[in-house]
């Protein structure tokens, strides 16, 4: 899995849009539910699952096969939430529900295999989400057993062969190979087969209006790239490098891709950046981009990260949260290697440097965490984990490292592992013990910044960057020559660093440097001007105006805003120039344009009503939460609330994605403090469904 805020991109962190900063993750442990794995091994399950869209329910018929390992009189399946069991027809096994488990009761004998079947109904509170046009699941961190009785513990791997009955006009992506689609009138039954077992947190399906593009890896694995039919022109930039990524990782890891096929599907309002469900990666549709958007924000890192999990996590799985870095550290490291292949070595070192800075800071604050701390933050699991592998590889060399990885996977495929299982394989391939490495990188909570530094300065680029960044405290007069020299064909990151150092310095000294930076035509260097310069000097006006044409939606949005503020006399011209530009999936530029058009005096006065309508439209549930949040902000800023936007705000305040929900709730609370709005809410009450009405009453009482 990967969280939005972990995604560092081509540019320094400070330039990342806010949208990428999400929570620090609540770490989860798979160990909560005890040691049942010593008593029973659930082997396989066959089921027919019917999601009821209108009722937001799941009805299913299931049949589990399990082997008893120790004599006992009961075993259980996890079933969190209110399950209703129906039609239980097992002669020898009694079934009942208790304490979020379905208990199977009988005089079980060791080494015997049993089968139990039942039907159930559940209205999932989480782990399965019903949206207007999509249904999708998220097992990790939420527990699959909220919609499908299964094993919350990662240590029992099951072969899942599931069929789904869904409306005929929808399609579905799920684990395994699609083996049959049978028509039953208004519905179709889609049957999937898996050949190998996996942990329950990886069970998944997504229903929607999907089209797909098929490609094949060099090793002949069928890969399906899903998209909405309205996004057909965005398939290439969104999925750019997908085949290269697949071929690279298969080669680099040195073990054939272990599942029957590979699917990737972008989902609306997904909870994370991506999730590596076995053979079916789900990711946020915020990554659907055109070729300009690709430059600012692309799917490459998440694409590689989730694919790497198909080996590290899905095939070879942690025993407990103590070895969680065997999932996330590995996926992050292999994603980094993939980016090195695509974007080059400087990029690789830049990202290592960025994460080292964060880890060093954490460590210096006394908050460093060891890799085997099950409650560590994701910075530790992901970035320190990746660093540990980078350092380990430098120490043992490429061929030993690859051999160890190979042995580790082959030995533990479809099983569970601890950190020691991995270290043992490296020690064997290396021929020496790795006590020191283990102490420094696995057990120690502090980050070994000196070791990291020594590794970083092996990169010429990092050395050059350090030279320039060391000038931060130097008076501008004394460094002009050096900065000017470095601005000839500047590197992305070094160029940005230079632009930074020009901020707030006297213009008569910095003017030629700014001009040089503009003329470099480096999109990221120019972007750093767009993002760091608030007051635009007249001498740079035409240079700055040229930013509106840059192939970056971040640059364009920022430049439009700054030009509008700095040169009121040209506001209409800037707006005319940018009319019709949409921007990212959240329509960042279009929405900003509407906002500016509405507050610009005498600009398209006759169309202002239409602009307001358009902004209000973007608050509707049919749009993604990023789009809605932006629109709600603008509506709030301009106080444009009407019936529709208030209804949309109430809907947003109950959204499944907590960050958007909290944002909307705060906005709603603010409005409810105002008597006029209280009256307005009373007027729209009759349009609310029961849940929303109860919610609104509660909010009114709370205020
Ligand atoms: Zn991950």
C-alpha cells in the first residue's frame, strides 16, 4: 500500500501540492487475533458474492475447506460487523456468530479436512465502499472480514475462488483469472479462479464502467490496464512506462511474476495512492493525467511500488507487524530502482537524499524508530526500509544481493517470514555474518546519517548539489559568479536550489540570474520561479508571463494567480489567455480561473451566473473528493452557497474518506453558527435522506 503523502516527486518536497500531505498512518498489526494458525489451516474458499448496490449490502454463498492441525472443538472465521447467517446446512458442523467471529463447532480431529458452507448477509461499515458508479474494496488496514468472512491474521493463506453477480452493464476487476461470464438477464456472473493462496487482506474486487487496454510483458504475462471510457485519451500518459516497469522488476528481482495475470485499475475516491491486491492493483484516479499532468504528478512510482508488492508482501508475507518493512521497505526500494531505470541515477540519489533528510530530522528529534518496531511510522517502514536495502546492497555487492533476494523468495514463496529469514539468506549468499548491518539498520532506532552521507556523496550530482546548497548563508554579492555558472544548462534540482537562494535578494543583483533561469527553459527551474516569486518586478514581467505557456499545471496555476495580483491592469488578458485550460483531474486551473473570473471587475459580466453554476456543479458527489474540496473552498470564500451546494456539503460531511469528511464538517459547522444558514438548512431538510437528516440534526445539536 502507499499513502499519498509518501510520494516524493521530481521536485523538492516543498513544492508538492498540499493534496499529497496526508496523515501519518495508523500502523496496524496483523497479530491481534492470536494463534489460531496452529490449530487450523484454511485451505480454500469458493463463494458467490452479490453486492446489492442500492441497499449497500453484500449477500454471499460460501464454502470453506480447512484442515485441522490440532484436536479442537471450535475454529473461527473473522466476521467484523453485523453478519446475518442464513441457510446453514452442515450436518456435522454447527455454526454461530459471536464477538465478530463465525464459530465453526464440531469434534475436529487432526489432519482431517472439513468443508463448511453457509450463506450470509452484511452491510459493511468499512473495507467495502459503495459509490455512485463504482464499488470497491480495501482490505489492508480495514479488514476484509467486514464484507467477507476470512482470516484477519496474515499467517493463514487461502486460495480464493470467487464469483460475483453484478449488473450486466458494469464490469469487474478481481483477484485471479476470469474463467467465465454467464448472463442471467439483468445481471452477469463473473467467475474468477486463483491457483495459489494469499492472505485475506489482499482479497479484492472493483465494479465500475471500465474499459481496458491489454499489453503483454516480455515474459508473456497478460497485463490489463483499466480506465473509464471517457478517459481513453489519457491511457498512454497515465500508464506510461507500464511495460518497462513490469519487465524491469521481473528482471531485477530475478523471479518470475508469481500470479496468473496483472491488472491495474484507477478508482474514484480511493483511500490511498495505491493498494497491491494480489494480481489486481487498485490506485487513486488522481493519477489519471494527460501529458502535461504527467510532468507534475505521475503514476510511475506507485505503479512500481504496488507491482513490487506482488513479490514482497503478496508472495512472501510478513509474520507480524515487526517485519512490516519486508513489505513496505522492499516495495519502496524496488520502486526507487525502477525510477532510476526510467528517470536516471541523479533522480535516484535525489530521492534518497530527500528521505535521508527526513529520517535524520526525525532521529535528531529523538523520534527515530527501529525497523522492527511494529508501531513505527510509515517514514520508517517505507523510507528507512529502502535505505537499509540500499546500504545492504552497497555492502554485499549486486550479485550477492540478487542471489540472496532470489533464494529468499524461492524458499518462502506463498509463506510468511520474519526479518531474520531475510538476513539469513543474505548472510548465506555473502558468506559472512551481517551483525553490524543488523545492529545499525534493523535494530537501532537512530538513523545512521553519517553512513547515509558517505553513500550519497558517491554521486557526482549530489556533490554538485551540496556545493550549491552550502552557499545558502553566503551573501549574494559573493556568490553571484558561482550561481551564474551553475545556471548554464542547470540540473533540475540544482537550478531550483539557485532560484531559492535568489528570493528576497536585491533585484539589481539577481536580475541577470533570474533572466538566465527563465532562459534555461528547464521546466522545473522555471516552476520554482513561479512558486517562489510573489512580487514580480516590471523588468521580469514578460518573462514571467511566458510561464503561462509552460507544460506544467502547477506552474500555470501559480503564474496565473501571481500575474493577476501583480498586474491588475492586465487581469482580463490573463484570464482570456487561460480560459478553457482544465488542469489536473481536480480541475485546479479551471476552478481557479472561475474564481478569478468571478472576482474580476467588469470581466464577462453577463456570464457570471454561469460561472457560479459551474463551480457549484463541481461540489457534487459525481466528482472526486479533490475536485469537490477545491470547489467547496471557492464557494465558501465567495459565499455562494445555494440549495445544491449546501446539499452537497452535507453529503461531503459524511464521506468515507476521513480527511475530506473532516474538511467538509468544519465548513458545515461554521455555516451552522450563522442564523441565516440555519434557516436555509431547515428549508432543504425535506430533500435529505434519513441518514443525512439524522446527521444534520446531530450537527445542529452539537454546535
Ligand atoms: Zn506499499
